[in-house]
C-alpha cells in the first residue's frame, strides 16, 4: 500500500505544479494584454488630442488666409486684379508656430514643436471641368467651346483623346436633372472622383495641376494673370509659344484687363473676354501642420463674394504618422 502511494503523491504534486504553471502563464498573458490595451488606449488618446489640436490650428490658419484674400479687395486698393505678385500668392514656408505666438505672454518654451506651412492657389488658374455643361430649360447641355478647350488641353498634356471624351461625357450624364440616362453616374466634386468615369489614377495625377471642379453656380473664367501656359493656350485657342509669351509678359507686369493683354500681345490675336479674365473669385487654400509625429494636410475651397470670403468645401488631403 505504501509503495503505491508514493508515485500517486508524486503525480499529484506534478499535476499541481503543472496547474500552477498554467495559472501563472494565463495570469501573465492577461496582465500583458491589459498593459498593452492600456498603452494602446493612451496612444490613441494622445493621437486624437494631437489631431484635434492640429485641426483647430489649421482652422485658425484658414481664417487668417481668408482675411488676406478679403483685404486684397479693400476699397482703397485701386488694383482689382488677382496676380502672382500679390501677398496671397506668396507661399508660407514651414515655420515653427511659436514664431507666430511671440507676442503671447502665455506661450511657453516647453510647448510641443509645431510647424505650419501652406499656400493659396488661384482655382481659376485652372480649367473648370464644370464649365463643360450648362443647364438650359432644365436640360443639361454640353458647352461646345468649353469641351473643345478641354480637348486641346488634353492634347497639350499628351493625353489620349478618349480621356477628354470620357470626362466630358461623364459630366454631361452626371449633371441633374438626368434625362435619357438609365443609370447616371454620380457627379464628382473632387478630382480623385474622376475615377467614377473610368479615368485611371495616373491620368488624374497628370490633370491635377491644370483642372479643377468648382461648384455648379455659373461658368467661371480662366485668370490669364495666374494660369499656366497650357491652360491659356487651350482656352485662348493659341499655340504654346504664344501662351508662353503671355506668361513672360505678365511676369514683367500683370495685365490690367483682357484688352491690355490683347494689346500687349499684338498681332491678329484677340483674347476672349467670355472665357478669360484678370481677376478671380475661387481660391484653394492648402495648409500643412506637423505636430510631434503627426502630419496633417487640409485643403479648402473658398469663394470671394464681394469682400466676403465664403468656405465652399474642406477636405483632409493627408494624415500620417511618420513615426
């Protein structure tokens, strides 16, 4: 009886030891999991706090740029044009936010490093894709001159003619009210949404510096004081060499009006006052904020109505954590 009891007690002690090890392992795993979840919650909370702070700072920067655009049309300013020699056209290189807060007595040196940069782009320096369609008597109709201008622009950018056809057809079919289209596509509000018309990402990237989608209020003109030579050539129906001359001339002195541009250009070229102008109403404001390891970029479209600057849309272009 005694000989058989010893192995039994050893087996019991072994089982108890094994159970204790299992319990310790389970408890350790649970503890590690709890610590990880707590650490992760702290990280998420910190990131969200940084994101909210960044959003508020970018909102303040947007208000500041709106003031710049508003002051550009102050009554005391005799020049009513918009050109690349004005304060709004000067980009803000990345600068430490504390340099803007030097006069703030509550500003402390131990605040996290925050860097702000940005720029204002004249939206009317680009071809407005919305111009290709007009609604007459509740019926969407293609605007022949604008479609032709876009076709020329695609040609200058070495893009296939089918690209212009795809996009112009897509805008016509997606403009309400939808008549004669069984399953009309959605109307894009951003350039990346041109993919809805079957346009590939590479083509969209090629078009991005030259086109824009503005709200469908009324047709907008291209600002000859700010547009690229490709856009000017496409809209003005001139070759790239002539458009380059226009760009060079405005660099020396901006155009006061379209008649001024036509006169200085000389020859038999007459620039259209219907499709071209020297002033703008729509602007794109790009803001970039770097706070600790967070990088946030915001793009806003604003419309200047008289001396009011009204936000029309806002989107986060990029949000990354380089760390």
